[in-house]
C-alpha cells in the first residue's frame, strides 16, 4: 500500500504468484502478486546488477504464461484480452553506485 499509494485491506483480493523454490533462468524472486489488475514483482538486491530490467521481463514472461494457462485465455482469438499491468520494483541496499 505504501509504495503504490493504495489502501487495500481485503486479503481475498490478493493473489500471490511467486514462483516458490523455482529458479527461472537462474533467478529467484522475492515476492510476486496480483491485485486489482496489477502484477507486482518486488525484489531485494544487495549487489549491483544493470540487467535487473531484463530479468524482470523474463520473470514476467513466466508468470504471464502461467496466468494465461490457468485461466485458459485464448490469446489467438480475434478479440482483445485484458492482462494485468506489470510493475517491477527492486530494493537495492548495496554500496556500489551506477
């Protein structure tokens, strides 16, 4: 709520979709969840890594694949489909600057 400027208080609206104990392309995320049509990925990083945006894209691809499959969304139909908006936030506490 603090990061997104929201005031959610119903845990039923929260769908956690963290890929538990699974390394996806050698990356394990800290927390991923869906709420109110937003797909949030929060990661903690203690070492500088300029490739975090691409790692987020690859992780989101895996989550979207699972989202499409579990909801049986036909992405090949002629009608547009709605998908959650991705938000990738990295908490960096290392000492190296860009």
